[in-house]
């Protein structure tokens, strides 16, 4: 690993990415640096993963070639104002914050700055996440490939235009909450008819995983899977009918619409 990779902030997402990198790239720990408001928290992570602790954000920026901004959106102004004069044209910034555009980040720097924006979801915790990635004109293809290769160890990485980031946030970022509610409801229904709750969660969750793999790995359209399971006058089509009568699809589409409206406020 020739590049030194820094993480400003050691919250859940940064820590998950760091764990994924350390677990998948032998020796990369020696090239990872972190800084954090709580030094004690950062020290604990450094001791656990044998990574490097920077004295502060400026020290990290001076040391590292790639800087991940793993901080909350409301802290961006403080941190970017602090490090802006130390970001040279050869350094690459990777922003993780929802609602903060590459233009917003670039506005803190006087010189052209290499910026990549990513939107991970919570499933990166188990190496099955989804990460949307956009980059500005200052980032080379090789630099983009480098970041994609790093992140592909913990997620499926998709390069998209930045104007789709809000849509990504609603389906991928918010989606795990809605999917978890769906799984919980399926399990509740099974419990109602006698299945032990622990088994109900396993069956519902594994069915979700398997269905997703059919779509991704076998390239089977969702509607085709529904048709495969729905026999004439069968049990499944009766359930499909019950869902359609209650506006199941409409409810989900309105859910995404509500999330998008909230993001525009």
C-alpha cells in the first residue's frame, strides 16, 4: 500500500470501513491514520486494529494522501475550515455525509480539489452493503478505481451521477429500516400462527437474503420471482391479492416520496 489513508472521525461508518480494509488487505493497517474529537475512543480503535493515531485533523491531512470525512454534516464547516489550507492538489477527499454536495465541500478550498462523495448504507457492517459513489472532474480514473477497489471489500459499489445521491439515500440509506419492518411484520404473522419468534425471524431474514441474491446473481426480475411462486389458485397469489387490495406498492412508493420531500426541506 503506497498511499496513506486517513479518517477524520471514528464513528460507526468510518470504523466499519476501517475494519473491512484491515480484514481484507494484509498490512494496510500500517497505512491507516485516524483522528477523532474523543482521543480515548480513537486510541482504543488504534490499539485494537494496530492503526495509527494522528495528533489532530491537521496532522492527519498533512500525513495522508486520501482523507475520509467520517463526520456528521453539521461538523463539516468547522473541520473543513480547519483543514482547508493544508489540502494540496495531490490529496483526495472522500466525503461520507448525506446532503453535503461535492460543490459544498469544494467551496472551502482555493485550489482545484479532488473530491469523491460516497453514500454507504448500514449493511456494510456485514460486508453486504451498498455504496453509491460520485467524483468530480479533478479525480482521475485511476484514483476512482483505487477507492472502488478498497470499498468493494465491504459493499457493492456503484458509480453514479451526483444528482442521484438523494434518490440513493432514500432507497439504500433509509431502505434497511423499511425492509426490517417488513421482515418483522412477516415474522409477526408467522408467530400468530404458532411459529416460535426466533425461528420466524430466521426464516423471514433468510428468505429476504435468498430473494435478493436471485435478483442480483441470477438477474431475475422481481416480477418474475413473484410469478414463479404464485401458482394458479395457490396460497401465494392469495397473499399477493391481499397486499394489492391494501395498496402495498402504493404505500412503499409513497414512503420513498415522503423521504425525498424530507430531504428537500
